């Protein structure tokens, strides 16, 4: 499936006026550096794929037209091929893998979007994505919410500076789906939307509800989402000095609360990799009395969870409040396992 065949159903007759577009599609689909096409192969492909009977001289003229339009037509002794006009092959591979591994979208949407991205590869390069046929078997996907619809509605509300309302999906002990809240059909959230952000393979809306800070909401958990005919509260009134980059850097998980600066004792060099994976260049390393430490800044609740996850590599030294939180969590876990 190529980018043109995604739009053309084959029902309408293709006229010679469409030759440049059809030629571009044939080159994109059937040629690459390792598979150049000779003129006769191009003519045969145009006939079989689009029903166009084209003379040789028309091929040369339209190849020149594509070159004049900025497409890189590479000519070799074996034939011609098109340098990908949109994405490098490695970029397409990354985008397809990102879509395939996303937890936000339904399997059918994942497969459709991945196939459309693969349409920018030649048919030979596309063979590398045969695993896409198995995408329906990936069970950790969102299957309940139209994720892209939610994103579209939220983006429209942000552009119009309007409030939105939604209910928030969650689950009961038996695994059944329900809507968060204790009143009838569930609580309705009326939120001023500001930013859509990606964090830990999930998509979140950052907005203001009714407390005096910003809150993050999982986009794939929103149901009954609608735009209200009511202006949102300006972000400067909620967080006057708000900076999105700083906000995300200080929240490895999207928990609320004010950031704290933590001092961590490192038990092995592997801790350095773990810290850099999560905090990037925002982490600093230093040595005191022959021991190795790191200093990071994040929301305390997020640091508590992170410290438990990497408890074999680091120990929280300060602040004392964070040390107490981690100890309490460890105690609770020990009790759950009968070790308390």
C-alpha cells in the first residue's frame, strides 16, 4: 500500500494528466537504492497499477519535472530510483515502532496508522514490518476510548481557549470498567485545558480543575468528552511563572505537588545510567568522603516511587521528609508480604 493507493480506490479512471503523481508513486513504491527501475519497468508498472499507457519519452520528461519540483531522482546504469522525499527509512522505522508500541490507541488504529507510514517506504523496505500483522495480539492497548477523537477535541478546546468536561474511566476490584465518582453516573470534571503532553508512553492533558494547581489527566481515560461554551481560566492565573519544560523536567511521573531537591547515595555505577535515563542532564554527581552521590529535583511523591523502583542502586539521604515517605512505603509493602 502506497501513499497514493491509500487515496485512490481504483474505481475512477486515471487520465494522463495524473502521470507525474502516478510516476512519483511508482518510484516511491517500487524503487530504492538497491532496486532501481529501468524505463520499461516504469512503463509496465504504470500500466498494471494505474492503467496508463505511456510512451518512453513521456517518462523522461516527467522525471525531469519531478526533479524540477525538488524530488531527488537518482540515475544509475541499472535504472533510476527515488531518494525518499518525506522520511529517511530509519525515521519511518522509528515512527512505526513508536506507533506499534503505543499503549494509547486501539489495535485497528495502530495497524492502519503503521501501514500508512509504511506507505512511504518501497515495497522491499516494507517487508521489514511484517510483524504489524500481529498488532491485534498486543493486549496492553487502550480498547475502550477513541484516543484520536479525544486528542482532536482537546486541541480544538485549547485553540478556542474553552473549558472542557468529561468523566474519568477507572476499574473496580472485579476488573469491570466504571466511571470515577460516587454519585450516580460518576463525577463530571470541568477543566481548563492548557497542554497535551507525552509521559512514560502515555498521553496526558495538563489543565486546571478546581484546586489551586495544575493537574494531569490521562487522555485515554476520558469519556463523554465535550467542549463547553465557557472560557477557560488563563494559565497565568493558575501558575503565573509556569514553564512547560521545567514542569516536565521536575516530574518524572505526573504527580502534583512542589518539587524538592534530593540527595541520593549511589551503590553501584549502574545507578548512574538509571539516573540519566530518567533525569537526563538535570542530575548532578559528586563525591563526599569516598562515597558517590547524586542530586536531583522532582516532585516528592514521584521521587518516592522512583526510589523504590531503584532501591537496590540508590538510597535517599535527604530531605528527611522524602526519607520518611520511602520508609513508610517500604513498611507498608513489608506488611503486605507478611514481613512487617
